[in-house]
């Protein structure tokens, strides 16, 4: 039984305001670094939507990567401080790599990036300047094109061969605000 057969509306939920992109003239863009002189940091405008965020832990066993495109799994970690990059790289990376190899039957896993986000009042949201501020809008971390570019950037000698095969990402993905259900699973 997958999401299509599950009565999603019967699951516990909270309602939250999520910002989506409002229609703008031209292609919206946001610079992750300082913009060129005379350019705004972002041309995108937020469009808030009240959406239910369902607790899918009750149906986690009914959701599969092959059918829904994602899976909900419980995977405890030994990491004590996710703000400590050394601990994350030494403890979390190897555990995630082993978990993904076993779960996806992958020959190899390559972790190319991680972003730490933490609200720091008054701080700018810049890369390399400490924790990034929390994202303020629903977004997709990687598109098909940017994902392929990341493979070329990090594994240039193997990129063509890898891009002919399957690549998977451990990343956040969000959709548009129409009536598709939203899920979250957390500790507890």
C-alpha cells in the first residue's frame, strides 16, 4: 500500500506558513555570494501559503523509494554535535555512506556537500562565514542540470561514465503549493 491508497488526511499534522516563489517577470535568481555591483541579492519574492505538514511516521512502512521516490527510515547516529564539522565528517559521513550503500545496493557513495543552518540574529547568510541562516522559502537543492554539474565538478575524471548511470541524492526537495501532501518525520 503506497501513498495513493493511504488516507493521508487522517494523519496527525500541523499547519505552517511556507514561502513559495511568487510570479515575477523574468527568471527569478538569488545569489549565494555577493551580487555584482548594481544587482539585487535576489529577484524572487515570497508568496506565503498555509499548508498542512503531515506526520508520516505512522505510515513509514508503506512508503518506498521505488514507488514514491523517497523513503522514511529510522537511522540512529552517534553524532553528539552536528555543528562540529570534524565530528560530522568523522562519524556521520561514514555511517551515512554505509547506510546508503546497504539500502540502495550502491557500489559507492560520494558525499560532496553539507550545509549547516542555524538562526543567528542579525548575521548575514553567507557561505564560509559560519552556519548558514535557515532557508526562508521552499526550494530544491539540486536540479537535474545542477546535479550533473556537481558530478562534473567533484568527479571530473569519472563524470561522463557516472552520468550515463544512476545517481541519487540525499537532499531536501520541495514541491509546489498545490494540494499535494507534505510530510515530515523527526525524532520522537
